[in-house]
C-alpha cells in the first residue's frame, strides 16, 4: 500500500498568519498530487492539521514563535478550500510539529497488512507545509516508525518558512535517507 501524507495545508500556513507566496503557489500542485494519488487502488491519503488552543502564546512553541496560528475552530485552522474538497479522511490533529499518532497509525496499518499476508506499506510520500518544520518532523517520525519503508518528500509540493530554510530541510532529510523528488 502506498501512503500520501498531506501535512498542514491550512489557511494560516497558506495565506493567513504565517502564509507565504511559495505556500500559495504549491496549493494546485498538492491538489493535483492528491487527485493522481487517489487513482491508485492500493493507496491511502492521510492529512495532518496543526492544532493549537487559545493559550498558544503561553506554550513553549508560542514563546518561540509568538504568532497566533491554527487555533482550533478558527478559519486559519481549517484546511485550505482546494485541499478540503479532496479530503476523505478525518485529519490527524497535532499539537506540535510532528505527530507520533501518525507514526503509530502507519506502523499498525503496516503490521495489519502483513498479518493478512499482504506486502505492507510500500512507500510513504509527504507533501505540504512547512518543509522546514512540520514536513521534516513528520518525515523523520515516519522513518523512525517504518525504518525499512521508503519515505519520500515531493519538494515541488512543499514550501518552507523561507526558500533557504526549505532547501536546508530538503538537504537534511536527504542525509537521513529520505528520498527527495520534484526538485
């Protein structure tokens, strides 16, 4: 089974509080990737959603990044409309950069497939925002939970806080044996 993980394609990261022109530019590419991916018969698309509470500025992350964003229930927290239209599964809400819940879910699905005599998860591809924070965190978590499964990041469907930090994150992931495509 092939897995596509769509990381934090939320309004605040696209064109809201922490949005960038690069983030806006990848939205159609991510939507197309989802559409093409869903054409497979042995595939699954998962979504993560950065989720903070009203006390965000009092958290460790909020003290280091004092910009209110992705507050549960706000417009900025919602997945951007172009991606939301394609979503079939409930997003995995995550209170921080990486989601151990995602890793546990993938590991359990891989084990379940193998118990059924199937091949298991054959690859996990990540796309989304932000390359240098949440994409890299989740890619490394997936690699830790599924060390023998190819983990892929499509750089053409990712954007970072800056162009430079996006490139640095891609290089770091490549060093950790995460395949980078779409450059």
